[in-house]
């Protein structure tokens, strides 16, 4: 028995065009073929799913979430027990799936093993949720972005560095290898300060070029992505020159940074929505220092990303969901903000489907609706090619992951 989906409008993400009156045939968790409706008649036992009045596209991919953070005004999870944070992370992942995000890339968990535990629990069928691409925890510097305090003995003396804190190329290599030993799918490093950093400016470079190169070397040896948090110009340029896989935020990129990104095929994951939300977040409990930093960055962010996009830098969808006021399953405003920044509607949809799958090196199974791909499919009330604001949790009326229907 096959599932057959009748599509009025189909964005298969193969070429960025909308096709009309198509049929998607699914057996188990796999798409077996896509063809014109024509005079097709269902066979005995076929399960027909009529989405003729909706916009059908591949399951959405958010390449920048934090499953270990729950969108509270402050990141309370850094001080909570790892076990509790992991349980909360399962709920966050499920909220993302119910928002239409059938795959998420966790961009750094508070504990070393939490993200992998959620990933493996979902893969083994112990809990339900989206497909998870894990970073373990993030690699930062002493005093760097989201660096935690060193553990202390009962006399208040520093004992040892947390596994994700590294200073100098040798320690960075060790920390990156620790992430891979823990089962991470990629390495996440912090090259600059951040909006939520407790010390230093948001744009200052924290990780040296040689330290970034060390992380990239480990990633290349093991065929793993190296994702790099960077807001400030110097840190972005150093990361792009070193050849990281993606630059997260990429807020103050300049012409030199863009040149290195093009030369080394570095993608940008802008995360527009998080800065907009934080800039206006003080009345809702966001720290004043974080709101001020975000407000400083917002005006130039869209302009710089637009310039990079027009020069040919690949833009991939990511939201930083989980950080303050960024609720899981509610990250859809990013789509409209991307279009407002000058990214075409076609590329915006591709950024959350095929482009994202290609960046994750999972495009052999995800990102497009084609024969042999996994049946990750969503349907939307409205046409996002005409109005990107229709992509929201209320309008995503059908969600399928791995051939299983979760909504609709």
C-alpha cells in the first residue's frame, strides 16, 4: 500500500520552481516517484492525501537552533542539572517538528552529551522529534562567548577547564576532538563576542586565526563541518580566511570577508530574527546590555548580508532559536526577514530545504522531493512565493517526517 499526496502547488526544491498538479508516491519512509496527476486513479489500498489547495514543499530545515535553551529571557539552562536540560531539550525538539522543521542543527548544547542523547533517542524511536544534527557543546575561550565558570574545589580554587574551553591551537584541537569523541556531527567554535556575552564587546575577536585554523584542520581530517559564531568584522574575516564551513550571524561582514567566503565556499547563516527580538527585549526581561548590543547590530546586519548575497555567498536558513525570547516552533519570522533583506523568495525557500541539506552533507536523503529521498514534507495554507509571511505555525497544516504524519 502506498501513500499518494495530491499537490496543487509543489515546490520540490530541485530547481526552485513551483510545479502544478503533481503526485508524490511514498512507500514506507521513502519517496518512490513524483509525477503529473494526469488521469491517475488510485489503486486498491492506496492512501490518498489531498493537499490540492495547499503549497507543498520539503520539510523545513533550521540549521541554527539550541535545543538546550528554551527561549526564556535569560539562559537559565547553563545553571541547571544536565539531566533536566536534556529532558527540556526533547520538548524543544518536538516543538520544532510541530512547527514544520523536520530537521534541525543543534548549534551547541549546555552539556557535552545532551544533544547526541536527544538525536539518538529520536533515531532509535524512544521519543519522537525532528532529525537532529549535533554539535555537542561549543568550543570557546577563557572569558569568551558563553564561556562558563571553571569548577572550583571547596576552598574556591580553580580546578580544571570545562571541556569546551580552549586557549591556543593545541587546546582547540583537543577540545574539537573531544566533541567528535562524544559523537558530535560537527564542531562549533566561537570566534567573536556575542550579544549574550558577559564580558567584552559583541564585535571583538576572541579566537585567533591560528586557533580557528586548528579547528578547521580537525574538521577536515574527520570530514566534519566547522560552524563558527562571528559578529565582528575581524573575526568573520579570520574565520572565512581559515575556511570554516559556515559563519553564524555574519553580522558585520565586509568586502574582504566576502572575498574569503567566496574563495573558500563559506556559507552564511544570518539569524536575523534573534537580533531583532533581543533589540526589543528589555521590557520582557532581556538584560539591558544584551538589548543594547543587539540594537547596535541590527541596522547594518541586513545591509551586509544583502551585499554578501548579491556577490554570490550562499545563504542558509537558521534562527538561533532557544536563545532569549526565541521560542522553539515559532521561528518562522526569519523567512520574511530574509526576503526583506533582499534575498529572493526562491532562494529563501531553498535556504531552508536544498541549500541546508547540502551544507549538512545530508542532501543524498533530504532537502528535495525526489525519488529515493526521505518523505519529509510540509504543506502551507497560502503561497510563500507571493507572501513569505504565510509561513507560520498556524498556516503549516500538514507535517510528515520519515513518512509518518505528525499534523494534518
